[in-house]
């Protein structure tokens, strides 16, 4: 088979944890996250037709054990956030018109950093959702680059998918953590690029 006869790419947009809990005024806020929520919404509205499927993930913590702490170290433990059933655990209001094909919730009883640890209302994992849709590549956006976006993109590569992180549609907790995350992503073969270049 020649390269010109290869199978066409089927791409998914994976919108990671764009929730008020991670935005200004939320329990685990990153400065600039509200702006990212609006950018993600605008991008998805303008480019929905580029994607075979659009998936959202949400932190939906019920009893995540050591993930929550009253004295968090902000490495392995965190203040309570993304608490299941609370308004701040819902999708950000900017995404009200997103209409994703699949909604996944993760971290009910664990850290749940990666979207691949989540499941939809039918119990399907992200890996199953993407396989069922014939997806071969993913674009990962959302909150935050240094944590759940990074882990989701790395797991996409482990699953054999081509993966891009759209760097203007995510934000790290800090510049230093963002630089570390981007090195890890690049080393794993994740393509980092601005959404204007896709």
C-alpha cells in the first residue's frame, strides 16, 4: 500500500476538565483558566466539523482518598475540588452549547488524572469510545496542561493514537510545571501546536 492509499485520519477532540472548579473563583483555580474555557468553546464551535467525535471529561470526585487533603502538598494531594454533584464540577458555562458526543466522568474513587480513567453513563472508557468511533488521532485541550491534559495526551500515545495538544487552548498551573509537561509530552511523541496551525 502506498502512502497515498493509507487510511484517512479520524480525529477526536478531547476537552479535558473545563470546569469552574479549576477556574478563577473555584476550589483549585489556575489564573487564566476562565479565558481558556471561552477559547475552547469558541474553537469547538468553529471547528466541530473537523472532528469525528467530541468528548468531554470532568473530575467527578466522590471519595478519592489521598487525592483530597486538608493539608495538601499540591503534588499528590489537593484541596477538595470537582466534588460530584456540585455546580463547580459541572462543565463550565462557556461550554453550554458544545453538545459533546460523549461525556466522561473520572476520579470518583481515585486521582483520575487521565481522561482514559473515566467512563461515560454506559460505563464505556475513553479508549472504548475512541475505538468504537474508529478514531486514530486526538486533539487534547482544556485544564490543565501540567496535569490532566498531559496525562490524557500521554495515555492517548500509549493507546497507539496520534496526539496533539493545542497549546493556546490549555494552561499549566505554573510556567515551570508547563515546561516540564511539554518536555514529557514531546518526548512521548505528542505534537504541541497552536490551534491556528492545525
